[in-house]
């Protein structure tokens, strides 16, 4: 039997993976895989957000069969974990390094064999680099259990500039990264693939790969071959826990009433001789309900209080009222956040306590005549089946040990991150 071509080796690798690694194989089977032109600026492999994978023949030739499977699975993980869609405004190079580290850390735990000179953590799953600001060694611990966003924050806060060499000579020898992350919808030549860039199409593509990742995970799990690390990573992406501050800010920008006045014309266009009205943002009260039934941890409680006060201080148009509740509300635990009270809230000791009945919060608001467009409730979610809640947007912020079976029926749900 003659030696296989590099194209046939890739095909064989996909077939082998379907037996050995069904999750990765499923993703690869849904990707477009094409050889790049020798003249293209692609020394290794390249992938874009649409799942188009391009490969350099010289590079594939120097890989063993096991290493080829590793690189293919690495590319599949970029697509399955939506690394392109998550980049946002981050530095492209640092984001590439961060995503490569997290993906390679998981593949190492999956016992994949890597080519030399890859960006990988050490055997203890730590990654060490020298800070560009202090010159000290910075250690990122337990890379496998971090998100690419967390790794990126550590690297970007400590590096003035990081360059990963990506060189390939005529014999296929290379240094540095094993792949190239192609921007947006570009092919290996850097040319547009012709795919639409409209927001709806980009979103549809993201939903497509979320669905494919879910299908791949389900298929692998049925065969008993889905690792806990991949399941955790996909769970965070497919069902993301949106930070509650982000969700609240979305409410605020939508709900703070806006009006205009000519009594104080806007200064922006003074030089043109044309006078425009200035913007008046009316005041908006937010009512915050804090579950003190005993199931909220001290660290979680302190973080929530500090973040809530921080938001109130950041929006001058906001009046914030905090009310602590359990199975009743003590009137003493009803505090308006002001310049005088905000400093004492971090150490405030509420007077209530006891069981958990969220309806007492709604009943208290009704009794006091408190109304608002936005209500934020910190709780563990273990409440009665049909709680009495006030009218308005309700944002539930759940503690670490919580359940959302009931609260998700009554408003938006976010997780409090520590």
C-alpha cells in the first residue's frame, strides 16, 4: 500500500477520530477543510469563525498522525467554543494566545500529543511568562479551569507586548503557534469568502455552531466519551451566565427617562451657530431586595453590596433603595443609598432573619407604596412556588449555591460571580 497523501491523511484522521473522539469528529465533519495555496501567508493551519479550515501541505507533512489529530481537534475547539465571536475589542494577538492556552490545556488533559514549540501550560497546568511591566515572572495557575477571558485579563495586565513567532520554511519547519486565526470571514489568502457580514448572518452563524457543539457533546456523552472539562467549558458558552451588572446596565440605559430642554442649549454645536436642546435624564429609583435567610455566603453578600453601591454611585440619575428580607421585612432594614449611607452599607448588620418567603418583599413594597421600573433581588432561589412580586422589570441575582426553577418564570436571571 502506497504512502497516503496529506489530504488522505487528514481524511483518515477524521475517520479515526469518529471512533476515538466523537465530539471533535462531529465538529470537524461540519467544517469546510481545504488546502491552502503555497503562496498564501499560511505556514501551518488556519480557521475562521465560519468553520472554514485551511491547511499547509508542508506543515501537515512534518506532523505525525497523532500530532495531526491534535492540530485538527485544536481547530475544531476554536469553532466550537466561539473564540472569534468572543474576541470583541480585545487585542487580537493576546486573545489568540489566551484561547490557545485554554484549548491546549484541555487537549493535554485529554492525552493528545502535541508538536514541539506549541503554546501550552506546563505539566502542572500552569503557564509562566515574564511581565512586560515589572519584569517579574507571572504564573497563571490551573489554566484548564479558567476561561480565555480570565487568561487574557492576566496576560494583558502584565504584558506590554507579546509576540509569538510563526515561521515556516520550505521544509515545513516552524516555531510558535500551530495555527493562524483568520480574521472574520477571510480565507487563507486573506480574501473575503463572500459570506455576508450583516449582524443577522453573524448571529445565525454563532447559533449554528452553538447547536453543532451541543449536538457533538450529546453524541459524545451518549458514548461515554465527553470529559468533564469540555462539558464545563461548553456549558459556560452555550448557556452563559451573564454578569448581573451588565444586565442591569442594559435595563438602565433603556429605562432611564430622557427629555430635552432649550433652557440650557447643548454646547456641542455652539461653534456652528446652531443651537440644539440639551438632554435631561430624569431620576430613576431602583429597589434592591436582599435575601438574608442564611443561605447567602459572606463573600457573596459583601461583593453584591459593594457592586450595588458602585452602580448607584456611577449613575447620578439613580436613586437606590435597599431592603433586606427573609420571611418578613424589618422596617429598620429599609435604607436609601445616599452619600451618607453608602459607606456604612458594607458593614451593615440587618435586623431580620429566619425562613425564606419572597412574597414578604412584595407585600412590604405594596404596603409602603414603593414603585420602580427595576427591581433587583439577590437570593438563592429556594422560595415559595408563587411569590408575590412587584410590577416592573425584575432581575434575580443568584448566589453560588442556588436554583432557578421558580425565579426564571418571573424575570431575568443572572449569576453572582465571585
